């Protein structure tokens, strides 16, 4: 675990933190001054926002809540899109990027959001698929993927070596995990209720 982190903070890393790290630092090898789109404000997405900003990227965040978008801006997001108000949210992303599209999408939704993510991504851009919140299978608009010459890369978490690499990097950064709430283990049911409500922002922790 990183130096001077609490056990609750460190517990956010092996799944959410490492998945975001792998998407940003290993799969894409993100360079500065690029545009990154993250879907939602859950644990992986918020870590992806933080890691991308640490690399000098501009970050766009989607959410169904204007309040969450404001919280995302407070920790570095450059632009936010409410996908409930703008179901064709890719058009807002394209408008904000001057018609170019983003370089990288950290795609947590899956089949229900992938078509819009592809529309929001530039020609030759990269989509890292890390979630299936909208289902475990669905149609992929293959002609659009081919036409825009995009790369679709699926990942699940990462290796021990990648975890160690991430922790070494965090020891040299000021980044800390964003924790919405921390419950004692005796209140684990309340923690799950908060998660089920989808009102949380970032991670939910349990403390023993």
C-alpha cells in the first residue's frame, strides 16, 4: 500500500484503482494534452479521471446527476455531460472537442453505451472496455468501428506487477482516493443500500 494511506484508502486500489491505472497507463500509455472520456462517477471512473489529469489530459465525465458533474469538476474534470438530459451525449462530446472526438474512452457501461462511446471517439481512437453495467452482451456496430479505425480493448483489473507499479507511482503523487462514505463493518447493509441507490460518488468503504 502507498505510504501514509489508511487501510480503507488502500482497499480502493486492488480493483477500482488498478483497473483505471491499467486503462490509462498501460493499455493506452496516455500522453499529455489528450482528451479522455470517462463514463459515470463510480470508483473506476473517478480513479481514471484522477490518473488522466495527472498525465496532463483533458477529461470529460458523463453522469445522470448535475450535482455529481459539479463534484467531478471540483476534482479536475474539464467538461461534464448529463446523459439523462442529452441521450445523444456523444454529440456534446464532439462539440466540446471541436468535432474531433476524444482520444480515449474508459467505457464502464458496456453494450448500452458503447455505440455512443464510439461516436464520441476520434478516428483511430481507443476505447477500453472495463464494465458491463448495461448488460453482459449486445450488438457492436462493427461497420462504425471499422470506418473510424478505432481500437476496442477489453480488460479486467490487472496483475500483481502492475499493482506494484501503480503503488510506486502513487508514492510520488499527491493523489488520494475519492471516498463517498466509510461504514463500520456492522453497518454493511447500509453500505450496500448506498451502492444500490447509485447516489454515491467514488468509492464506498468498510472499516473493521
